[in-house]
C-alpha cells in the first residue's frame, strides 16, 4: 500500500453557519498513487474545492469541522494535525495552485519576496542560494527573463505568467503532491494549452503526484490517469480515464458527457440533465442524484447506494447492483416475451 | 430570409485614450480597430477571441453602450453610429443584449417582476394589463413559473438568473440579440440547458444572434458564421463548419488546436503559441500576430495584411495567402 501518496477515507466535513449546519462533504473516498495524475471533476458546489482544502488543512477553523474520516499522507493521518505541524507539511510536501492567479499573489510584494517565503520556512538556505533557487525554478516553468521578473510585481505580469509564477511557488520545495484547483479556468485556450503542457512536463521531471481539480471534462481527458467524479458532496464514480470516457457507469457522468457540445450534432438540441444540483441542506435519504436521474426507481429514493466495484471501476448507483441488474434483465425478458 | 442583411458593421473603431499627465502624449488603446462584418437575418454570427481582443467592446459599440470612435453600424438601413440619443434609445427595443455575468447583470434590489417590467415600461410596449400576462408567458417560455415573480435575483441559481437575463432581452420581441458570453459563467449541465433555450427562442421568434464567446465548442455547436478576432482586428471570417474544418489564418489554426480533446484516446497535433497576447496599447507593427506566428515572413513585420477571399465568403487577413502558391500548400498541410 506504500505506493499511495494520499488516501482519503470516508471523509465527512460539516460547516456551521450561525445555528444551521450543513454537510457539504459526505463520505468521500479516494487515493492518489505515486506519480499519477488524479482528476476530480464536478460542477460548482459539489465539494471538490472543500475536499482539496481539507487535504491542505486550510478549512476555516471556526466554522468547519471534520466529523469523521481520515486523510492519510504517506500513511500518516494528517486530518487532525496541529497548525504548527501542518505548517511543516504545507508548501513543503503538499502544495497547491489556486484558480485565480490574479488574486492569489500579493500585489504589494515582488515575485522574489513571495517566492522566497516557502524556502525560508522549510529550508535552511542563505539569501543568495534562495535567489538562485528561485531563478532556477522560474526558468523551469518557462518564464522568459527570470532574472528581471524576480524583482517585478504581480501586476506587471500577464495572467498566464502569473499562473506560471504560482506553479513555481508550488514547486519550490519539491513537493510529493501538488493540488491544482482549477489551474486553467481563468485563462484563455491558447494559454491553457501552454499551462497544461507545463504541468505535464514538471510532473514527470519532479516525480510528484498531481491532484487536478476541474469542472472541465476535456482537461481531464487531456491530463489525468484516473478520475473521480463528485456530485453533491459524494464521490459517485471513480475509474481510469479511458474506462470512464468509454463506459461511464453513473447516470450523472453519462449526462455530463452527453451534454458537452462536441458530443452532440451541430445545431441539434443538446442533451441536458434536468433540474439542478440540490443544496446541501436539501439532501435527504436516498441517492443524491435520484431527483435528476432518468433511470431512478423506488430504491434510489429510499436508500443511499453503496459503492459497487467492477474491477477498478467504482460507481455509486443502484443500477450497478448485481441484484437489481438481474431483476431488470428479467423484466426486460418478460417484456420481450409478452 | 437568409440573404437579407440585418446588420452591417463598417470600419468600426473604438479607441481609448489614457492620459499620461498634462504635457505627455496620450497612450491610445485600440480596443476595436477597423472591424468590418455583416450579419444576415436569422443567422447566428459568432465573434471569437481571447480575452482583451475587443470582442465584447465590439458588441457594446454596436448597441452604443459605448460610443464608437469612428465607423458605421447599419441596422436595417439606418446608421446607428450617428443617431441622436433618443432615437437610438427607442431603436434598442429591436436590439437587445444578454450579458455574461448573471450575478452582476440583474439588479439585486428588484424583484423579477420589476426587472422584466422595466423594458416594457421604458419602451411603452403593450397595454398595462397585458404586460403582466406577457411577463408570465415569457417566464414560462424560459422555464420559470409564475410564483417566481416576486422573488429577488439572489434566490435563483446561476442558470436561472441567466434565463431571467434572456427573458428580459427577449420580452421586447427584438430582431437582434447580442449575447456576450452568455454561458461561460455556467456549469456544463446548466450550460447545455441555456444553449437549448437560446436555440429554441431563435426558432420561435426568428431571432438573429451576435454570439460573443471564447468557448470554441459552444461556437461550433450553435453558430452559422464565425469571425475570429485578435488584438482588435478580425483576422478570419468563415462559415462555422468551414472554419473548423479548414482554418486558414495561423492564429485560428493555433486557437483550434489548443482546444482540449474530448476523449483521452483522441490524438491532436497541437500548435502551442509562444508568449502572450501583446498589449493593445502597443500593438506590434504590421500584422499584429507576427511575433507569435510560426510562419511569420519578413513582410509581416512591416505591412498590415489585406483580406484574401477564398471560396464561400471565407476570408483571412494573412500575407501567407497573398504570396505564391507553394507557401499556401505548406501552411495548409500543417493544419
């Protein structure tokens, strides 16, 4: 089991909002293997960002609480670490790239000042060593004139360059796991292609694992080895990337793929999933997707489906239950016979 | 129907001046620089480009939400650019806009009823009693219902808000709608619902869309003709299918190749452009694309290319096609 860099077991997170509580993450399981790229896909509000923040230990302390479950990083549970211990990990062994390169850099510090922070925290280096290190990393992420950029401020750089600076910030201490939360969503397609190419390259070069959080299925198709599909705070499907795109098992994943414009005939009516994602406060018994699912039957509304395994392809849907399948087939047969 | 010109944009320019202090020369940002295109009645015309290329400014300048610096916008035979304010205002009932951000484009202090009533009041359309009926009918068309009338925008999800934004534009029964990135703030499953709605409305009311977007897959799906913009200029215009099958301009080729694949097994030859889009305040000389262009020639640095016309109204502004045949083959074999 040592090839798993990160393992999340039955994670549940609760938020308090005044007197109300809501539970945006309900029983999330997944793992990241050494050297692989795991994609986490889902629509806004499905809990993918909260999950990644919990791995980084960045959840707001006052209003959130990990109710149960564990987060194993190199076989060590980090979900209940103290802040001081977490600091040794954060930016050093696990690092994160955020969505908005415009807002995640501090506008009043130069690039060099911001990039030297993790090195000062985690490594014992002299000032000149730090500077040389930063320049080397800036060059590694493909920034031209790194020697000058190190003394410039974020507003002097374009969006794509800022995202490159963010990536170099995450790379500085040679982390074992990098979490990229929608790293290309704010960027244009041509710049997105550059950044994705860069991420692939540095992942191999630095022998690290990448956890890529995105809502864009085509980014997943491009980048990932394995994919976790999240819906309303649960993992509904997990599979290898080719397997997922060839044979999506969960109706939600099927719906997502069918609703991509590129998978529909031009000018035709696009396939769409009716309704919308339930709010965390609205979720009750049964399968979370049941109210939007075209195949839902009584059992879906009554009981929450467990995870059904089919090889390495895991999906949480009653349709995958062998017992249900048999019943369905019998019904079909009887329809055909009658 | 198809061949009637609804809108012609001629040499449209929008320059912004940035003052550098009293005696210094002003910096001129050429947000929209000499843009020409025509939109036929009943079609969906797309403007594509990366952020900062001037596609939104073009849309706003057509409606005169920002005043053009120069050029003509001819809508049904009248030049909008020179109309007095009052006449322009009344003409807007024939041309409406759907905005990008459904969170920012609805007034949070007004109910849905007030939001939808406002255009009817302003343009004095329908009988007072009939207005409410129209509003309810419109809400049903966009997939909302009567009991949403007294709610405020914050009570709706992003997709529902965008439906309200569309309802507000369509309720005046305009001929022409400018949709500025109407689906880019939405999730995939909601995005497809809104695209379907827009296609349905187009059929039902015979609308003409100017569809501004950076999302090529949406454009491929729902538009008839596309204009590709780069740094304030249109570099290529073509029928959508033609453009996606056979892009001529090197920028369009790179843009299309940068779209991520739809399936992991799909292999794609990628043209990765170097560098970023230059600042429109200080555009490169000659062809604006030449510093990033993999095929740049000597002439590209000095001379602005003229449009070259190919079959079926496909035009591209690129020197490669003005030169001899050999190079054309060279370029197209790469695409």
